[in-house]
C-alpha cells in the first residue's frame, strides 16, 4: 500500500482532516507557507508587546492566543515536513 502524498495538519478537534500538506510540494513552497504563518504570529506578538495589556479584554486575549496557537501549529507541521524532506535518503 502506498503512502498518501498528503499529511493532515495537526488536529483541531475534528475527526476528518480538511487541511492537508502535500508532502511532495516544492521545498520553497513549504518554506514560504511556514514562514508566512510564523511571521503572522511574530507580528501579532510584536503588536502586543507595544500595547498596555491591562486594557485588553480577557475574551479577546483568549481568541488572539488561540489564533496564534493555530498559526504556530500549522507552521510547525510545515517545518516538520520540510525537515523530513531535507533528510538524506
């Protein structure tokens, strides 16, 4: 049985994955997608670091933290595939 060319992103509490990584995607595409997610979280955290957090609503902070977690998880999944692809055979 051959291995699927697609790897599901880390589960977000659902039984059927809808978002998949193509394990055969070009390395630069995997890198660009991982970089975009990590950069988005970096910019979000830089925004937080320049603001007074005491003024933030707890619910908003929870939503922003969940968003950052999803983006970082996606970025890590992409980097894992990239690392796997870069391993010598």
